[in-house]
C-alpha cells in the first residue's frame, strides 16, 4: 500500500448531552425535534453514529456511544423520568465526553459533534470552568465541535460568557431557544457538517506548545517487529532503509495495524504530516496516534535545512543540574508539569466581539486517565529510546503519492515534481 497525503474519509459521531433539569422542554417536543434532526442529517450524510450522555438522579452519569439514531431516540424516550431534575452537570458531562474523544483519538481520526441541550446554569465554581476550557482547547485539535442550545425564557443567564467561550473555541455556536416548540428549528440549523466550515476558518486550530506532554502521553511509541511481520517498510517499500542505507536502521511498527517503518522514513513523514508537533503524527495506514523520538526528528529537520544540529540549542538558559541526558529530559518534563496559571484573552462574537480574560492553567497532568490499549506490547523496545544512524542521504517523499525519491526532482512513480 502506498500512503498518500489525502486524509482518510472522516466519519462523524454526534453526541447529545441532555443537561435539562426543568420541565420547560417536554419529552414529546424533544423526541419530535430529534427525529426531525436525524431525518435532515441523513439527507446530508447518511452514516453518522450517535451518542447520549445524561445524569441520573444522585449524579450517576449515563453514557452510551456509537449507536444508530433510532436507538438513541428510543433511549431518551424510555429514560426521560430517570434524569436528575435538581442540578446542571454541565462541566461534568463535558469532561466525560472529552475524555472519550481523547481515548478514541488514539486510534481513530474522526469528527465529533457535541450538542448540549441545557436549561439551567451550572453552579460549579470558576475552577471547573477553567479545567473544562483547558480540555476544550485540546479537543478541538481532534476535530471536536461543541454547540450549545440553551432552552428557557430568560433574557440573560449568568453563564452566557462561559458558554460562548466553550462554543466559539470549537467553531460551534451558543443558541438561545426561548420557545420550546421551536427546538426543531434550532437543532436543524446544526445539521450541516462542520467540515464544510473548514474552508472559511480564519486559521487552522492551534496546538499549544506547552501542552506537548499531554499529546506525548496520548500518542503511542512504535514497537519492534514480531517474527511473522513482513520485513519491508511501508513508506519506502524496501528492506534496507534507502536514506541511510545502514542495517542498524531496523524496522519498527505501529502497534495497531503492524505497518512498519525505518526511522529515517517515518521521521521524514512525520515532519510533513504531524499533528502540530513534528514528532507526533497519525499512522499513514490506520490513523493511530503515534510518536517517535523528538531529538531524532529535530536532527532530520535540521539536516533538511542544512543546519548544524545542536541537541540542546535554545535550552541552555535552563538552570538545571543534570549529569546525564535522561536526567536532563526528566528535568524538562518536570518543568513543563509545574502548575503555572497563565491568563489568556479570548475574543467572543467575532472581530467586533468583546474580549474577556480567562485563566488558562498550563498544568499538563490533567485529570483525564487514558487506558493504554497496547499494554501487552510494553515489554518491547520503543523507537523513542533508539538513536538511529546519523549519516544520511538526500531523499524526499513525493507529496502526491508518498513514494520516496532519491537524488531526483521528479517522482519515478507519478511523475510529479518533488
Ligand atoms: Zn497503524
Ligand atoms: Zn523505509
Ligand atoms: Zn535510515
Ligand atoms: Zn509520486
């Protein structure tokens, strides 16, 4: 298989978070609106999956994902009276959904649409909102869009600004539905796929450099091959690495689909196809989130630019006493994990909107635990710890068909200029 730079078809999952604690919206009205939404949605794209999150009495969370729409609507119908009608669990519900987005994003690259139906202001403190905001800005890098429909007659709500921050960060909207009977109109305005909006987005979503530890923990290392694996790299389709031509550049593979790569080949791939950090990328074959050694990628990148590579360039000002390289790296990680609240200015309501300042914590540890899906492989050596050979030849990957092209400016496979 020759991987290309065209991303694989992205499927969409729509997750309804029902955070309704009054009886302003009647069950029948909601069911009717949801049925209308699903009908309209299937005209646009027929294969969306659906999820549902709500809180039962006593703060017990109920969540179900990746189901057909009919199943979800029946479920809402059946469990309507079981929901907690005393409180809003706005933040808690979104924590749960975003944790699932992060977990799934390790292996699958798809679009998540979170639609929150809310009629009550959450009473949780500012810290909860800040923690939520820090998750939201990470989730939007995994194609997550949040829309909130506030249902109720009031003209103003205490959390108007908070809601707008959450939705505008993810290119969604906060809608106010004052007449419950019109819910179907509001829901149907969300039918259009968010991917269609990408063209008019002012700039691509930005990954914050201070969140590097978060993404490194989410991504899996490459692992060593098993005896039965094919001993050919999928990018170069060769046994011996064509870039360094050294036998020491042995193949390592993706834990999820067994696609194997030479260090040089995958480093060059990662430099042009990463998620925002040059060493973290999606597997060209199965889209699993993977990482390779950052210093090695930096070296390859410097090579490409014809620069002298210095491993710790730019970090000399660090006041760290470290005997070994490992200690040094630990120190850097520790430094990144120190909890330092910073302030961030957020613009609401477009260019002419108002600017608000919110606290953005840079504590990378977070509260989300992600189950490692490759536990059984952890005894194998990770490529992150290896130092592949440094003698390298000039070679590039064709940006059209992905073939590696050596000492030529024309791709031998598709004929395009590289
Ligand atoms: Zn893979
Ligand atoms: Zn290769
Ligand atoms: Zn190599
Ligand atoms: Zn080509």
